[in-house]
C-alpha cells in the first residue's frame, strides 16, 4: 500500500511539472494563427492588373502548325481618267486628278490657204493683161502698140523652184500697102516656164512677198483679121517658137494673189514678113490677179 501511494505521488508531481511551462507560455493574448498568416500575406501582396492572354495553342507532335490565311484586301480600282474639254465656267477645285482648266486655243483662220500639202507648196490661178510691142523696127512702123492678155496656173510659189503654164494672146492694129485700113494682127499661144523664187512669208503664213525670175519655151500663132484680100508684104498667118524670159514680183494675202512682171520673148522660125524678113521678138509688161490654194 505504501508503494502504491508513493507511485501516485510521483506521477502527480510529474504532471504538475509539465503543466506549468504550458501555463507560462499561454500568458499572452490568444491569437489566431490562420488570421495572422492571412493578414501578413495580404499586406505583402500587391495587386497588379496583368493583361490576360490566351494560352498558346498546343500543337500535337507529328502535325504541322495550323496556318491562318491572311486577310484579303479588296483591290484598289485605278484612278479614273476622263478626257474633258474645259469650259470657261466649269472647273473642279476639289478633285486632285482633274486636269487644270485651260483656255481653248483659237484657230487661226488666216492660215487656211496654206493647209495641206498643196498649201505648203503654194499654188494659184491668175488672169491678167498688159502692154506688148515688137523690138523689130520694121514691124513697129507697121503696127501700133498691142494689148496682151493671159491666164496662167502656177505651182510652187512657196518653194525656191516653181512652174507655170499659161495661155497668152495679143492684138494690135497693122497698116501696110495691100491691107484693109482696119486690119489687125492677132496672136494666140501657150507657154511653160520654170520659176526661181525667193519667198518671204510673214504674219503666221497668211502673207507672202516673193520676187521671182523665169525662163521657158512656148508657141504662138499670128494671123491677120478684118481683111478679105491680102496683097501686102505681110503673110496672112505665121507660127513661131518662143523663148520667154523675165522677172516679176508676187504678193499674196490669205487667198488673194497678184503679181507684176516684165517679159521678153525671143522668137524663132519667123515668116510673117515675106520680103523684108524680120522677127517677131517682143517685150511686154503686165499684171495678174487670182486666188491661191
């Protein structure tokens, strides 16, 4: 019995000895461990708004990554271009592609005669007349001064070299023993000449001033008129070859053309005077007017 009591006392004292340190440790206020932990964690943690990104797609092994087709952009239509003819009151100030308005260029009507290939070469038709007389003294004694006329076509007035074709005629009185008092000596013929020109154009091609010289060949037929009988020394008719040469001055404005010239004609195969011979060489001055093309 004594042994049991002693064992009980030893056990009781050991239990009291263990309980005292526990009592001393619990002297402070009771704190919740979980509460302190959460408080410290919240005080040390700073909330940051991070961008949310979708997680990268996981491509299985052995397969190629899926490719995304690029977005298709519709083609841009080309800039519109329209041929426009500006009018004085129609302008587009806001369209950067619009052509600037320009005043229409007035057409030069004065240059109309020189349009086309023929106009650049220069051509015209002229008619005119003048005075003509023989150089042979025997013929001058029998005849008076004669009137002359012509009609001619010319080409190349705006070039250095030109050509003319002409009809020519003349008429004069003739007095000889054996002829009627009102007899006349008339001639008709044709000739062609080569012209050497010195054209000087001005006023945008509307005006032309041109000295020229010429030489050519021709034919003339002489005949007596207003006589029934001929017992004179003058043949009733004669055909001669002529060599015309001379110089002149031409002026044209728009479609109007005019020239003045001096002409000398050398003649060959003269048989008009039966006995005294003599030639029909002549000189003359004249002018022509006409139109150009």
